[in-house]
C-alpha cells in the first residue's frame, strides 16, 4: 500500500505542477503577449478535475474529511470504532456506485472530443472512476482497521 500512496502523492504533485504551469502560460500569453496559447485553459481545467477526484482519495486515506464526531466521542472505544467502520463502509459503497456510473460515463464520453486539444473526453472524465476506485479502496481499508481496532487489534 505504501507504493500506491507514493504513486498517488507523486501524481498529485505532477498534476498540480502541470496545472500551475498551464495556468501561468495562459495568463502570460493572454495578458502580456495578447496571444493566448491554445489548449492551456483546457489543460488546467483537466488537471483541476483530476486533482479533485484523486485528492478526495488522499483526503480519505489520511482521514481528513470533515466529520461530525458528536456521537463517537460519547461512545466507548469499541462502539466508536464500530461506528467508524460502518461509516467507512458506507463511504466505500457510495464510492463503488460512483465507480460504476463513472465507468459508464467514461465509456460514453470516449466518443466525444475536448474542444481545444481534440482529446477524447474520456481523458477528463476517467478521473471520476479512477478516483472513486481509490476512494473505495481507502475506505475499505479504514473500515477493516476500525473493526480490527474494535476487537483487540491496535
């Protein structure tokens, strides 16, 4: 799992750098040279989409999503762990639904092209099922860890 984490972190850094570069080139070419570079806005937008869905998986992995812990704070440690496991499992189920419909959407979008670069639209839309698959994985791992902690694990 450490390799997946490193790969995901590296991908996010590279995508963010590409987005920043594309946006900077767009601003400079448009406002300094009055001649915008075709496709830079589309690259930046595509990067933002990928950052959103891959970033959601990272936030889930690192347990940084906003959570209402009013109930878990009042429960015994085992009960709180079980509730966290149920919550993570529900999130994993939701991510699997997104994955299934994301695959359908990506398949549908493949027959269309982006407006500036003429890439298959599936290049942009595939961020949805890939991010959802990673999110589901991390939530299943979190659920397993919570259950393991509830019954005498770490």
